[in-house]
């Protein structure tokens, strides 16, 4: 895909986000859209956001669990970026800022050291991690009916929209992250549940996979970045008035209300 087309498609996705409207998925008009094209569009979109003054909190992994892959009908992990304006402080999610938001429970890593290069293992990730914390990611595909191909969702910055972080931090060696149980409840009813192992066997593997994917582009994970490792369970559609609560074994809970 040529640069001008990638730029134009990135602009389309940005305007869909800003105007809170669904757009047709790119692959309808560009049936040959490849994963590489998707990342090229994503890079243009990230560039635009950086130029607009937003700061990267960290990259995120997506589609790292069977539950998510089956739900979205795609079969490969992807990455995108969380920006500072996506991090919600307080406990309210403004529905009218979004298109058709869904929530998913994730474990986040904060790096104490850079992670650079290929061949990174989960053990190396854990050694470089300062702490882990629980998160609720709000995804909000800019595509009509939340439907897309792998390349489409990559272009759309992996549906990134908002994130709530929990306040309980743990050292990565204080917990067996693959065994951390998670329940996700809406209005007091458990809607999804799982354990850290759902994320490519162990959430640290997800970060290792991310480091290795980025290394191919000459990008490293940086100390201080907060990295989302991917939804442990399927994502749940949100409605105005919903009370959302996720409990993480050993990591406390994360809660918000949709207003
Ligand atoms: C893509 C975003 C995936 C995750 O944690 O799997 C993601 C989507 O499902 O729209 O953030
Ligand atoms: Mg996610």
C-alpha cells in the first residue's frame, strides 16, 4: 500500500474516533489489505496522534486469548498503542464519547527496564518488570457492528479507546500470574471469568511476544511503559447505567460506572 493511501485511511479512522461514528471496514474497499498494510495505517494513525500532542502510555497486545480470538473471529495476536488521553481517572466512563464500547479484563505490566531485541522470553520480561496491576480495557472499534478482519483491526489501533487501572500493584514474583483468577461482573452478575493463563499461557509471554514483534521493526519496550497483555475473557458490550466490576485474585478490583 502506498503511503498516501495509508495516510488517508488513518485519517478516516481518526475522524471516526473523533466524531464517534462507525465507518465501513477498510477491507471492503481494499480486499487485499494485508497485515503489513494494517500496521502501516496504524503507524500513520499513531504518528498523527503524537503530532497532535498525545503521549504513548505503552503498547498493548490484543487477541491473545482463545476467548477473544473466537469472539472476534481472528486467529493471531496483534498490537496497538494506549495514549495518555485514553487513561480514565475516577470511576466513570462517559458513554457519549464512544461508539459501541465493550469492556475486557486484563493484567498490565509496568517495566522497570527497557526490553530490546528478538528472542525475548517470559522470564526476561518478568525480570525487567517493576510491577503488575489489574486493568479494565474499553475497546471501541471504529468499524460498523464491531466487525473486521485481522488487518482492519490492526489499522484501527486494535480498537483501543479507554482504560481503567486498578490501584493495587504487585511485584511480578509475588503472584503466579497464570493462576490469577478474574471475574468480570456487570450490575452484580458475573458475565465472564478466567485466569491469567488464558493469555498465551502466561501474561508475561504476551509481553515477550510483543517485544519480539516490535524488535522486527527496530522498536524496543521502554522502562516506565505500561503494557496491556490482552483480554483474558471475551469482551462485554456496555450500556449507559451499567456498573462494572472486575475482581483479580491477589490484585484487588477495578470498578466503574457507565454514565
Ligand atoms: C480488538 C482488540 C483486542 C484484546 O485485549 O484482545 C484487545 C478487538 O477485540 O476489537 O484489546
Ligand atoms: Mg484488550
